[in-house]
């Protein structure tokens, strides 16, 4: 595919603006750039064709099955897009007087009310822009809490080795050091390990439940109790909430604060890598520390309000507002029966596919029932046939399917993490299982062949080592 | 209502049977029973028709101004029709981060093109794939400048106040000292900066045009930073770079900013686009995703996520930032915008902003009580005095469908873009005259 710059022809352009109606103003030359930016010069049809071609080489949920574990690639309802495109939302200046944005504030307030009920939290901010940003925010809440009590020796955040990489990275951003604790043989928190890890320096624990291997930790109440008794707080990484919405609430599990990934659980599109939205909910004892501003409701209407001991701002303005509008549309659509039904559907689909793949001969890292996702262990297959998790994943591409998440969580070395979501049909799962079966047979027949997969994609496997060794991060004109 | 679940009850029953179960509830037996939710206290689900009506009613409660003279970090620009047409393509919209390069060349190439255009605009060597917004981009830039013996960030007081607050949040938790440099006549004074700088400061941040719309002496500020071995970080508005001198040209080490002016709707504050560009020397300190060019086994050009050894999923607690999902679709929006504007279109748009703002400023300043607060060169924002309570003034303007400038200390911060033609400005001036005469 040609790059935009390679399609450029001098003089091609679109006519978009009228002539300037005010006298031309000139700034002194020393304030101006020496030459125009070398942007491409294209007519509108050329821009359209370019991006149409790029779209054809992009794979979204709308293109096919996308069981990317931990990412909850469910269908993104069309109505959500319509609501987020309403001019009454898109054309609002963020610094308009409060009295002129009551509908926007109502939408934000309603979203927080609904999400607080779903998670069992007392207060919420919509400011964080993604899951990792939510983690950072939640950890700052924990930090502010301890500091407000003069409890300044609490400098450590406990993170299980099954956690997502953003967890420890966010903990360091928040000024903590990280204590990694190993998982037990079932992939859950090792209680003895946790008891040994907690102490007067414990600020808190970060956990996702169900965890990253798709298992609901049966000891969850004991876990949060151990942390609380040691004086720490518990943070819930909401990436896996799709397993338990309307069935169980992090607030009832003993968590003090949480983030949600609206771009996972609440059906907002991922956009090829964002924008997401990572609202952070907390219990009452942390509410006074929430970032500025939060939306409050009084008799006169809705207001933006700075919590009394606010930790400050996490970004400018109020968050990824249009993403929140999509999520609000979704929650209102599903309602009190639809929310748990979605989780039930997600868990049923995951177990159905897990059983099918296990019956085909794939090894499960943690056999038995799972929640909304499961992890396959390709280790034995690799030893026997040479076909690794990567090879299975790459071969799936040939069949028009997005592969599962590879090599995560780190506690399973040849991991393929599968999350079908509730919006896939039994027929899609059956068809997927058939493909997985074929690939397993291929691997057993000739594991070497899979090293060259994929065969039918627009490009073969890219040279990633070369890309990192001699980085080319932008186009430059040929000399 | 349906939860977008295609399976019928019969299909679900068949699936349960294959698992040897009779009820889906059994799959939740692993959850301690005392914790199971009986029912959620939220409304019952609604049909698409009803939800559409409810959200539309909320949208309709907001006031949409036909004329906007307010900026202060969010700008009312024309968005070419093609921008939405491209960014609503469901392939782009519904894809995850492009982890599987073989089926993601489209989105990867679009990011590579975005990175290139950000470099072209800023005059810098490299760009990342985006971060959450301009304020977090500025905060991440400070973190990029941390060295073993250099920590403190000296920040111009003429930065957007939200940016300053976010920098304070990000630096506060890491123990990075932040010093705010007082503003003099709306500007950052290079001599005062030099006097304030210490030999072990890590970086200087200034904004151009600054929060008050004024053009800083970027050369001198950059030089002052470099004189003590500190990095210079320029916070810039990409629209203005259609004509303004680039951070690369004045020697900045990092250029960051809010990409919203590039085709992204104001949308009550988000989603927006944090862009970050840097010199080659700082390439490996950039946070977030970066796309690079390589080849496949057959020698075809290919694009991949690269330099991942910097990132959280590899480095975990040693990563410099936890950013994972970024603002990819907003970066695509900016790229489509820039591709359809082209170099001439962008320069023309920037010049219209400049000319309209100067016409507005000169006309407004003629009204008694509305004198210009500063006399430095400005771009498309400027502060005037206000003879009456600014809130009251804005109420009067709102009655006529005009969103007036933002009340700030000492007056009102106005903004004019290509959307504010001479008629609009003349009408504004007429109303201001009436108000002033009362
Ligand atoms: C378990 C878990 N936690 C956190 C995150 C980070 O979320 P985000 O990409 O929205 O920052 C992810 C994303 O993949 C995740 O899977």
C-alpha cells in the first residue's frame, strides 16, 4: 500500500474554507516557519481511497471473531455511535457556563450512578482516559488516604505475578514500590504468600477478580481482609468485570476502589487503540480525594465540584465524554436484567468453547470451569510438535479469525488467552472450534510448517527485531 | 434489552447440556453465596427507540452556541466532512490495538503516517502514537527528562492552568519538584527564567502561543534551558504550526500538545489527543505505543508496534509510563484532517485564525473599557479588559447565541478561529458596544 506521502501530487487539494473575510494580518517573519510543513497534497477522492484501502487491511470486531483475552472485544452497538454523534454533545465547548450544559452533566451523573450501583461503589470520577490511567488515579487515592492519616510509611503495593503490566507500572507512577507475589497452583492468590507480604509498609493490593486466568478467587473475602487488617487498601482492576456484572460486585468483595474499562465491559469501541475511558469508583472513605472535578446534583441542577481533599487533576477537563455517552447508552439499553444476562452469556460462551477446545486435545492451563475467559497452555504441544502459541495464533489469521491474547498472563509460558464474549453465537463458536481443530491436526502432522504461517494475509510475519534495531518511525522523502 | 446476545434460550440450553449443567447459575457457584447480587438497583432495560429518545433529550438540554469566541484549550474549528466519514469506518472503529501486524497493516500504517505528520508539523525527529490528552502529554514530557542528577521541572506560569495541575499531579507522586515561573505581562521572561534556573534542573516547559494567546520568545527560552543543560519542552497548538516557527527550528528537545484542533470535536472535553514528538536522542524515552517500518520475509514493506522494550507489558514496574490504550482513533482523526487540509489548507486556516483574531482584537479594543491587556504579538487568542462583570456580559451574549470569551484574571480571554468571520465579529462588537454604553 502506498503511503499518503507517496500519493501526493503538487497542487492537489480540497476546497474546504471560504476566503478570509477580515484584513490579512502578518506576523513578523522571525516568528514564522521557514517553509510549509511537508504534508501530503491530495484531492478528496485520493484521501478517501487511501483510507478505504487501509480499512480493508484492518481487522475489527465487525470483521470477525475476536476472542482477544482480557480485552472483552464484544460487539459495539450502532446506537452508541449515533448517541455520541448528537450535536448537542459534540458541539459543546467544555468551558461553557454550567447552566448551558445541564444535559451533559446529567449524562455524566447518570453514568456514575449506574456504574456505582453495578460495582458497589459510593463515588466515582469519569476523568481517567483508559484502564491504566484509572489505575494511576486509584493508587493516588490510596496514597492520599494514607497521607491524610499521617500513615506515611506505607510505600508498597502488592501485585500478583499474574497481573497485567500496567498494574506495577502504575504503582511506580504513583510513587510506590512494587512487591510481586507468586500465584498458587490454581492461578489464585497464595494466602500464605500474601500474609507474609503484608505489613506496616503495605499501602495496598491490586487485583483483578476473576483473575487473568479466568478464575474467580474463592478466597477473595479472606484476601481483602488480610490486606485491610494489615492497614492496606484494596484496588480492583476492572478489566475482567464482564464476568460478574450484576452477579457480584467488587464493593462487596472488600475492594476500596476500582477502575472500569468502558472500552471493554461497556461496549465502547476500541478504535484501534483508544480512546478508552477508565472511570474510577471508590468507597465513601476515599471520595474526598477524588480528582477535580466530579459532578454533583443539587436542587438547582448539576454542578462540577472539587472534592475537599482532591488529589488534583488527572488530565484536562472531564474525561473522554463521548466514550461515557456510549457506555451510558449501553447500560440503559441492557438495564437490570440485561447486565447480568450479558455476564452469564459471556461465562457460558467461554465455558462452551473451553470444553470444545479441551475435547479437541488442547491443554488448559487451569482445567475445570472458567469465568469469562480461559487460558490454554501450548507448552506440551510445542515440545511435541514445535508449534508454539505464536504459531497457532499466526495460523488462525489465515482462517479470518483474530487470535487470542498471546503470552499473557506471564505465569503460563505458552499462553493463549481466549475470551469469546457474550455477543458471539453458538454457531460462531462451533465454527471457531472447527478451525482450532484443523490447526491442531496441522501442528501434529507437521509442526514446522506452522513456523511460516500466516500464508494468506497481506504480509507475512514482519521482522520485529529489525524494526527495533534500526527504527524507522516516520516517512522521509527519497533523496 | 437483549444485551446484544444472539443465542436463543434453546441454544443456551444446548450449550449448558454440553457442559453437563442445567442452569447458567451453576457457572457462578464459585462465587461465595453471601456475595451474590440478588438484583441491581438500576432501571429496566430499554428498547433502542427509548434509549435514543432519552439520550437525545439530554443532548437537547444543552445550549448550542451558533457563534463561539471561546478557546482556552478547546477550539471551534471547521471539521471537513471526510474526517467523520473515514473515522466511522467500522474496521478502524472496532479494532483493538494492532498486536497482530499481519491483519492490522491498515491501522499500523495510519499511525505511521500520523507520526510522520506530527514530525512535519513540529519539526521534530520522532513522534509516538499518542497519549490521553495535551495535559498528560506535557506531564509525560517532564518524566522523559528525568536524569539521575536532574529532576526539577521549571514550568512557565503562562501554561494552560489544567496542564500545570496535571503536571503537578504526575510529578507530585514521583517526587519530582515543580517550580512555576511567574508570568510578566502575560509572557514568560527569558531573563527571569535564566535567573530561576539551577544547574541541576531537568527541564523547562513553556507554551506557544501561551494560555493568553501570546507568542513567547521561544528561541531565548530554549537557549536559557540549554545553558544549564536542562531540556526544553514546548507545548504547542498544532493548528498554529501551519505557519509558526517550529519547536524543531528553535531547538526544543520535546514538543507536545493538545491535538483537538485537528478535526476533533470540542465534545465537552473529550476524547482529545495528546501528541508527543522528540529529538532522535530522546526517542527511547518516549512513552506509549510507537509504530515502526520493517519488512516481512518476502521483503514487503510492513509496519509493526516497535521499541516495546520501553513499555509496561515488557518492563512492568521498570516502565516509565503505564499508558497502554491511548487515543488511536483521535490520532487517525488528526491524520485524516491533515491529509485533507494539506500544507496550503492548514496554512490558510491558521492565517484566517490569525487575521480574524486580530480584526476582532482591534475592533473590541476600540470600545471603551475593553482595552487589550497585553501588547505582545499574539495568535488567535487575546485578553481584553471588561468594564462590567464578565459573567454578566456573557449572559447578554448568550441571549444572542454567542459564547463569549472566558473570564480570566484581569478580563476576558477571547478566541477567534476561521469559524468567526467578519460578520460574526462585527455583530459581537455591536453587542459589546451596547453593553458598554449601558
Ligand atoms: C487486566 C488488565 N488491566 C489493565 C489493562 C489496561 O487497560 P487500558 O489499556 O485501558 O489502559 C488491561 C488492558 O489490556 C488489562 O487487560
